[in-house]
């Protein structure tokens, strides 16, 4: 399973409902992650460009994409952004692969 960060904004109607009836959306977020085949690790409300951030594991990119699309289609959240995350060991493996590829890179040549 891979790690993903999901960021999004609540639609105006969702914010109106949350103000009228405050609630902790952590369980709802966990249920959605589980429905896509994964597990939520953290749910945070946030200031700035996004209203919430979710850190989760999903079986693969397709499951993460399905979750994001289902959320967007529901209409309660907007501007969803899903980011693939790497563990330290995954990042190290990518660095090793980059080192191997770097040997084949040649700078552009002028005339």
C-alpha cells in the first residue's frame, strides 16, 4: 500500500452545514478511505489554501484516484489535490534509480 495526502476545500453548502451543526469529520474521512480499500492515518482541518488534509494509505494509485473522484462527484468538497507520498526507504530507492539514470544524461550541445 502507498501513502497519499489528500487536500480539499469544503463547498459553500458544506461549510454552512458545519457552522450550523459543528461536527468532527474524522470518522467520515476514515470511512471514505476504508471504502476505497485503504486506511486513514490522520485528518486535519487547516487554514490557508485548503480546508482539510488527510494522510492515508491506499492499495494503489487507482484506489486513491477513485476516492478523490467519488468525493468530487458528491459535491461537498472542491479543489481536491491528491499527492503521492514516499517513505524514507522509497525515496532512497528513487534517489538510487536517479543516480543510475543521471549517468546517461548529456547536456545540450551548441553548434
